[in-house]
């Protein structure tokens, strides 16, 4: 792994103003690094800011504050004309494949479009490459002449993945790419993403609330709560030794217990979940945390080392993951 990250986010904030002076603090001071060829999972409940962070990374949303660096280039300062050549190196797969595909275009035209926009191939050559892309994601060249509505949900997501890798990107953001698919199809898509990541030496930011998917795709996990990263660790360590009480509650909320959960009591969060318009003082999780103390209500903890490659934003991290 390179000493220099492919992606580096520093102090990123994304706020959305509302009426009456209120502000949604969707992302509220996040630092994140992704190295070339690394698959990083970004997990958390709905409303934690995962998708906002992913879109801000790609400059699909304006930044309120902070920095985003891609291969040493400051994306947060680049004008759009300088961003366009870089977009071939940064691609995204969205949650709903049907909403991501133009229903009036044949699949061949959909896949040829990024090749032509970025001047990689044109005309018949672009269609030839489109056929190879379809085969790479497990479909057939015969599908080039069909429209999106003629495919199943899993097939449409394969088409979206084929379009995303058409430019051979160095970074792929997968934003809940399998949440709308059946369980058996999810596993196939996860396996495909892993294969493509290794084949293309492509970094992946995998945004999801599906903890099982993280195990299948990623090597490292970042846990997000109410706009902040609260824990980061290698996948196996996070599942066997969660240090932050919020991470523990996410694991305990999985309906089918994982092997590491089978012999321990479950701890589900108490109290009402706060919103990004009214962020609690101190630790953001203290209103729901079963082990919160007075310090947690007054001071905001920073990420600190609790093990090798393992950091948590907690004054009282769980000992050995057992709590």
C-alpha cells in the first residue's frame, strides 16, 4: 500500500440551511483516507451523513468547509473545467439502478456515452468496448440493444457497474448499491465488486448499512454517527472487538447473529435518536448510550488509538469488545 493516500479528506463539513435559521449539519468535521486499491466501508444508520459524505467527496455537493484531496490535487479548490478530466478517475454507483439509467437509451448507448465523453473511444469502437464491459459484469453482448426496463434489478445494477468502470477509474464510490436487491443477488454483486477492485487495482468507498456486505467487500470500516466518524478499524477487528458503544449497537441490531455475537448479550440503544439540526453537546451518542457518564455530556471525544489500526471517539471504549 502506498504511503500517500489516493483520497484524503480533512475537516469536511456539509451543512444545509433550513427555514427559521436552522441548519442540517449532515457532515460535521470528518477526516478520512483511502489508499489506492483499498476497499473501505462507510456504515451507519440512515441519516448519519454517509451518502452526503460520498457525494461531497466527488464534488456532487458543495462543501461548507474542509478539504478534499485526490491523488495530491485539491478538489475543493478546482474549478469545474479542471474537475471534468478527473471525473473519469472517480465514478459512482447509486442505490436505484432504474433511476440511474436513461429509459430512452439502449444499453449500448448508455455504456458508450462515458467512453465518448472522455474521448476514450467513439462509434463502432465504443460499442465494441461496451460489449466487453457487459461481458465483464456477467451479461451478454446481446443485451446491448435492449432498454433498461427489459432487465431485472440485479441486471440493471450490473449495467450501472459496467458504465462506472468504463473509464477504468481509480476510485469507485458504491452508495448502497445492493440495498434494493434480493439477498442472493446482493451476494453476487458484492463478489463482482470485489473481483473488479482486485482486477483494476481500484479503490472503493462502499457506503452501506448492511454489515454483512462490509465483510464481503471491504478490508477496513469507518463507522459514522450524526455527521462524525466515531470508529474505524480493520473489518475483522471491528466485528470481534468493537470499541465504541454505537458500533456495538449496530452489531447487536443485526437480526441474524454473527459468530462473534452469539455468546454475548445484546445492547440496543436507549432514548430517542437526535437529529442533525439539534446535535447534542459532548459526545453525540450520549443520549442513547448505555454507559454514558457526566464527562460524555460535557466534552466531545476525539478519535484515538485503542489498538493497532483501530481508533474510536469514546472516553470509555469497550474493553476487548466485550463491554
